[in-house]
C-alpha cells in the first residue's frame, strides 16, 4: 500500500522486534552484578515476549483470543518497564535506559488502546 509523506504507519511487528533487540543490547552493557544478571534475564524475557505475543495475536483464532494476546503484550511491556527501572545502567547508558522505558510505556498505551477498541 503506497504511503503519503503525511501518513505515519506503525508496524507493531517490527516495532516490538526492535524493542526486544534494543533491550538485549542494553542488557549486554549492564555491569555484571548479581542483581543486574537476574534483572537482565527477566528483562530480556519480558521484552521478547511483547513481540512474540503480538505475533500470536496476529494469528488469533477469535476476537476473544486476539484480545487475550494483546492484553499479554500490554502486561509484558509493563513488566519490561519495571525491570528497566530496576536495572543499574552502566556509565553512558542512562539515556538508552530512558528511551527504552519510554518505548515500553508507549507500547503499553498502544496495546491498551487496542484492548479498549476491541471491547
């Protein structure tokens, strides 16, 4: 579908994939403390789960299944934000942490709006 310059298309499949990739890179730069190792594991799982559940939602068998999967996407984005806030960013990564927290928040809002529109 051709797009005009004024139309901004949000590809959630790609956006959630990029979020998970950026989180993975961010976690790789965290200092290797015991708490960061555990937080990092949880963060990578939650961030990856946002996109994985979105893919599942796209293949939903019913509207109820779709809404359920989108709710999981929202929950995982919220959990990602929580783990990001807990992480102890190493020097120079505070800006990336803030950007990732903002992206998690935006994803939460997008998935929340989808749930509202479907209800």
